[in-house]
C-alpha cells in the first residue's frame, strides 16, 4: 500500500514538472508570436531598412566586382591562352621563313649541279684525252724502249764474254748505236709524258674548281638538313601546343566542376543545418505533445479537456508541417548527395584526362631541344 502511494506521488510530481515545462513552452511560443504581431518602433524599422539597403548595396558592389574584375585563376587562364596564341604565331612565322629558305636552298643546289656540269664534262674529256695519249702515243714508245733496252743488255753480255779485241770493238760500236737509238726513244717518250703531265695538271685544276663547288654544295646541304630538322621540331611544337590548348580547356572544365562541387557542398551544408534545426524543432514539438497528452488526461472538466485537445490539434498540425519540411529537406539532401557523387566522378575523369595530356605533352617535348622549348 505504501509503495502504491509513493508511485502515485512520483507520477503526480512528474505531471506537475511536465505542466511547468508545457507552460514555459507556451509562454515562449506566445512571446514569439507577440513579437511577430507587435510592430517594432519606427526607429528600429528605419535602422533595419538602412541595414538591408547597405547589405543590398554590398551585394551589388560584389556582383559588379565579380563581373568587372577577373579572378586570379581567370587571369592565369587568359595569360596561358595569350602565351599559346603568341607561340603559335611565332612558329607560323618561323615555319614560313624556313620554307622560303628551303626553296632558296634547293635552287642553290640546282645551281651547283649546273655549275659542276661543265667541269665534270671537262674532266671526263681530259681523262679520255690522257688515256688516248697513253694508249696511242706512249705505249708504242714504251714498247720500243723495252726492246732497245733488251738489245743493249744482250750486247753488254756479249761484250763481257768476248776476249778478242777486234770483235769486242765491233760489239761496243753496235752498243753505241743502240744507246743513241735509246736516247732518241727516251726523248720522244719525254715529249709524250710532258703532254700527259700537262693534261694531268689541267685535270687537277678542274678538280680544284669542282672541290670548291662541292664544298659550297656540302655547306648548303648541311643547312638544308638543319632547316628540315627544324621544320620537324616545329611540327612537334605545334602538336604540343594543340595539346596544351586541350589541356587548358580541360583545366577550365575542371574548375567549373570544382565550382559546381563547391556550390553543391555549400547547399548541402545549408540543408544539413536546416535539417538539424527542423529535427530539433520536432523534438520540441514532441515534448510539447507529450505534455499536452498528460494535461488532457489530467483535465478535471470537459472545458479544460476540450481546450487541451484543441491545443493538441494545433501542435499536431504544426508537427505535420514540420515533418513535411523534414521530408523535403531529406529528399533534397539525397538529391544533393547524388549530384555530388556524379560531380566527383566527373572530376576524377577530368583529372585523369589532364594527367594523360600532361604525359603526352612531356613525351613530345622530350624530342624538342630544351633551348627551343624555352624560347
């Protein structure tokens, strides 16, 4: 019996506490409603209006600055675009100059071919002339010289073997005649050999002229090869520039995605904050409803019960509206999370594209001399 009385006492204490809490909530709600209904003094209205005007003015100035003053990143993009445009123009100019130079170098090489032609023809004629002299004039003399030298050698052998003075003298006289004949043959041979030497000197002179032309021709060929190589480098630089343009556009696209992601995160934060407030409000409403339910149970008269029920209806309506708003915010949060996931996938894809382009540019620029890349 004693325990039952204690429980009843505790229950009544709990109800009194809840009633106090309910009164507090009602008072706070009434005060809030009163504040909303009672118009503020003119001075306060004026201050608020001035404050609002200042905020609006700041917003307008900010918007104007955003339109008229480019961001640091925008300036970087525009600077990079200008660098690419300038470099492309420089390459186009250089390419045209080199192509014009190659045309002139090709003309020079054709002129060298024409310049060499008469000398090559002259050299061929001189070689042919020399071969003719050697074959038709020198060869027969050399043959006669060999024969006379053989006859002289034979006579000298006979001379060494002969012991009779008279016979020896006859052989010696015969040798004299052979020697005289040899002298005549050698003199004749010298004339022919002098003619050959003269031809050889002319061939050397012609070869010297050809060597001068070939030296100039070689210089032009080296210059032409360097020009062709530079054209190949220009093509690679143009290829790298085209990729740099794509990379720049990719960076812009990534920046837009980052801005979109930032906007979504900001909106998500706002929704989460509002959702937190709504959930807090829900708890307050639930606490108020619980107190009203108890008040309704403890109502001693029909009028008090009806009053408590009407109050409960209002709070329940407020609860329903709060729950609807929570649903909206929860749906909005899901939608934002979905958008965020899609944006993060897009960001990852664009980042991979960026890295791939940077690798391709590096591979191309490795084939271009460093001093050419830096100019």
